């Protein structure tokens, strides 16, 4: 799996001169979209199946501020998956390899009506891809 | 018409220590939503009629930076309306009455399929409200 | 302590038609600023003392989406404080009293040079205010 | 000059299902930072000279919505420069080469105290680079 890179933007800074803490939550989303594309399930493909994966929870520990115009390396891992919920982990480092932050997001899968989708039954290929990924870690 | 007030948020600042210029565009939207509600056409009512008013253009001249945690007073006026397009003007002042910025947005009206809506025929009450407002200025 | 109210803005929505999950992190900041002002320690006062309180961690569980243009009620509580770190809790409800999300942020206190500040010694009044608050819950 | 590419992010969409209009203002900034780096004046270099270039005005005409996860090509040109102010133009196209929006920003140059800087006298190399660029168009 290739890491995702985010270039810090000026508009992401705040008056402390560093990146505002809310932006790291957005970078997790960027990296997650890229991660799903890498395992063959990009957003359009999931959307075409009528499946969305809302965020149930987010956790982030800030270790060292990111600054404009640094490039941040984001490594994404599948941390947990049991057929209904998935937990994805993120580790962000700056160009010096220093840890910037660590985070996790929890997701479920729902159909167009907002009803839970059991991936094993309704998207068995996606289910298999996630299980293979979990086993390989 | 009552002015709209926006309290500057910390997350709206940038590393220059002032509000990032993109946020004033968002405040125009806040003030516009409030303005439409004041003339009896809040967002839900327009939406219930199946009408959206996308932004065609935006212009903003920045005069003096806004800072956290100032309260900004936004006066909204209808600048132009000829049945198809509308131009709305915004004047933002800080608590000392100093001009912060002036801006304008142009909008059209479209139905759910993205087709232009002629307000005079399809939403005559809204059309009349806009004409009355223009005449009163 | 008075709850804080946030009016959902159009620009806070995403293509799912609901508020994007990153915005709740920003609303926690809004509510926290208001909370500190209510206990007599607004941002300017802390800043005048040369003290900043960076976010060390954030956690948020999303229960029910907020939608434009709802008003969200945010109750803030001091959850933990031992002289160096503080944990603040947030409970957001919509106008029907339904739980929208619950979150927490952890903070430390630093001086202008980024060095940790021991509140009991350097800002005893603020330390006392926090201890009183913790005891009263 | 190489165009700048921006990948549309999910968090940049709004409930109309398209990119919120405020984000194009931010993309102009991204493209401008890249443009200045390409002509040898990246942000750090200007900052090291104690020079900032605040935005005086922004204008944007929206032609066709950008959608997640499109890649947008942004061509930047120097439109005007007379020693004190600069006007930069932006043309954004989607992957099909369709025009998404056109915009302009006006900037001045100020020192650390916020006082105007005359580039010809104080940053003659930057002044020359801008003049050469204007002449070449």
C-alpha cells in the first residue's frame, strides 16, 4: 500500500501559525479515499453499488504541529473489520519522519435508505478484500 | 431589514493572525440566508418549491482585516434583479464601525433539473417580494 | 453554565446532504471558547497572560447527523483537570433534544515559547476556577 | 509555466452535491503559491525577506460545477503589475477541458509592520521577474 501525501495549504493554518487541528480530520478522509481506491474500491465504485460509509467516530492525538508548506506523509491501515464496522488507522509524519499525529476512524456501511449493509452478503468482493487486508497486517 | 452578525471563530484565522480571506465568502452566504428568511423566503421554503439559487459570481474587496473574536456586522442589500438574475451586495463592519469588506454575489434560479426558473411565472410571490425590495432602496 | 448554540451553515454540509463530520470538531472549539469566557477566562485574557492551550487530542462519536439550517445546542463540561492537562466534554443536541454527537478534547497549557505552564503556580486564579468547576459537577 | 492540479476532496462538496463555491477561492491560493514557486519566489523566500502579499480583492465567475473526485487543472497568469499592486488570473478546467471557473485576485506587498513595500527598490529581483513575466504574455 502506498502512503498518501498531503501538501499543507496556507488556508489550513491558524493564528498560532500552525495547521488548525480540525484539518487533520479532513486529511484522514483524503487518505482513506486514496486507500480504498488502492484496494480497488474507489468512491465511484462504492457509490455505484449504492453503498456509503459514514463516519461513526473519529479519534486523533496531535504530537507535533504541521506547518505550511510542508508535505505530510499519511500511512493508512485497516485496524479492525468484522463484517459490519471497520476501523481505519492513520499515522502522519512530516518530511523529517517525525510523527505529526495518529488517528482512527470507525465506519459502518449503509444503503441509499440509510439502512445497514452486511458486506459479506451484499458486497462479497469488498468484504473479501477487507478480510484479506486484515489478515496480511 | 436587520443586519446579520457573525462572530469570528478561531478556526477562521490564518497564520497572518487575521481571518483568512476565503471565509468572508462564507459569511456572505450566512448573511444571504438570513436576508432571504427576513423577506419571508427562507431556505426551506425555496427548497420546498424545488428552487435553488446557485452562485454565478462573487466579488469581494478587502479593506481591513477581521480578527478573532470580533463580531462583524453584515448589511445586505438587493442590488439588482430583472426576473432571471439577482445581485446581492454585502457591507461588513467591525464593532468600531470600520469597513472590513464589501462584496457582491450574482445568482440565478434553477429547478431540480438545473433548468432556469423564471420567477415571475413560477414563483410570482417571490418575484414580487424582490421587486418591492428593489423599488424601496 | 449556559449551553452554546451553533446555527448550521449551508457551507458546512457535504454531498451526503448532512453536516461534514470535520465541522463538529470546529463547533467544539466555538463552544469551548464560549465556556472559558463564561468562567471568566476569555481568549483575550488568557492570551494577555501569554498562555495558549493547544489541543492534544480530540475524540468524537457521531450519533445523528445535523442538517442545515438546524440550531445545535452544545453543552460543555470540564471532565478532568490535574494542574497540567484538562479534558473538556461536549454533548450536542438538535432542536428536538436528540443527541447529535458526543466529544472530548484534551489540552495542555503552554507559554509563548511553547513551554508547559503549571497553572497552579503561574495562573492560580485560573487553576482555582477549574478546580471549583470540577468539584461542582 | 506548468498548470497546477487540484484533486477535489469530499469535504469540499456541499448538499447540492457539487463543490461549495468558497473552495475555488482557496484553490486560487494553492495555484498562486505554486505559481510563485515556479518563478523562483516561493513562500519561504518572500517570508525570509519579510514580505507578505495580502489579498486586496477577489473575483470569481462560476461556469460549471466541479465534483468529487475530479482533478481540476488551474492555469495561472500574471495579468497586471505596476510596481505596487499585482493582479493574478486563474482559469480552471475539468478533465474534459471544460471551463469550471475564471477568477482574479489583486494583491499588494507589505513588510512586517504592514507598510507598503515598493518591490522595485526593495526586492528588485522579484520586481524584474514579474516585469519579465508580464512582457512575455
